[in-house]
C-alpha cells in the first residue's frame, strides 16, 4: 500500500519524508511508559521508554522544537476497531471466538491469538487496522501542518557502477563531497545531543582517537627518521674514535 498520495500537498502544509512504518508503530503503542517523537525535518521517529532511556536525553528532546510528540490512538478507540472488524466477519466459529476474546481484561492479546489460527482473516485484520491508523496519522499530520511525502530509498548499485575507473570517480564535483561532509557533520551533532550522559566520555574518546589516527603515519615516519639519524650519528662517532 502506498504511504503517500500522488496528489501534491497544499502549500500551507510542510512536506516531511515520514518514516511511515515507524510512525504507525508509534500511533498503535499507547503504553504509558513509551514516548514517541517525530523529527519534523528528517521524518525519523524515535521512541523513549521510561526507566531505560536517559531522563536528560528525554528532556533535550522535549525542549527541541524540531521534535513533535506523537499522540497514540487510545485503547478505547482501538477496542472499537476490533468490534467493527468482528461485525465484518461472517457468522460462524471465527466470529463466535472473536466475540468471546474481547470480553474482559486481556482482550487485545486474546483477539490476536484467535486470529493466529485464521491466516486469511488475520491479514484482513491487519489491512483493516492499517487503514484506520493511516486515517488517524494523516489527520494528526494535517493538524500540525505537515504532509507525508515519499522517503528517498537507498538503491543498490550495479556491478558496473561499483567497478567504475578511478578517473571517472575523480571527475565527481568537489561540491558534492563537501555537501555530503557537511550533512554528516550536522548528523553527528544531532546524535551527540541525543547521547546519554554516561556515554559521552566514550564518544569523546573515540572521536579523539579518530582525529589522532590521521596523524599517526606521519608521526611514525618522523620517529623512524629521527631514530635513523641518531643511529647514523652514533655510528659516525664510533668510526671517528676508532
């Protein structure tokens, strides 16, 4: 199923390459300890779980205007979806089992367990639920003046593209490499802001290691030249003494 309509979004809506499957998961998960956010520029969805994530990181995300908190569909509304789906099932064994499954605590788990034995109706339920989730997500995005657009897909290069001669690679504009480097630096800054405090020392040490590694070959060459010069001086002094 397509995740974004082919029709252009109204000019009043800001287009965002939303990670649709991740957004769908966030809308479905309404556990109290789970907090999900949409990055309104990249379209990425992050999930923060109380007791696992660093509270400081959660505060940084909440204070960052680029992140928009996702409001999941309530349990009551999702329960109504199960009732409406059962109404579409023909009278018989499956319908009777589904009606019994949603009676009382643990209804969602029992409902899914019943459908495990009916693969065709199980797939029909997934499609039924996805359509309703999609409607909720599109309404939520529109409320926040956002419009989902297709994400850029990573394409696997062909063998001919991988084996391009070095001279062809050298013809690539330097501007492209500079743009890529700048984007990577911005992404690195974003990741650093989201790191838990306890991981900052390790991240800093690794960055220092990468920076110093660039100079290691030159330092080793200089050390080797210095050692060679010292040995030559010692050999010359021994010859003169002899």
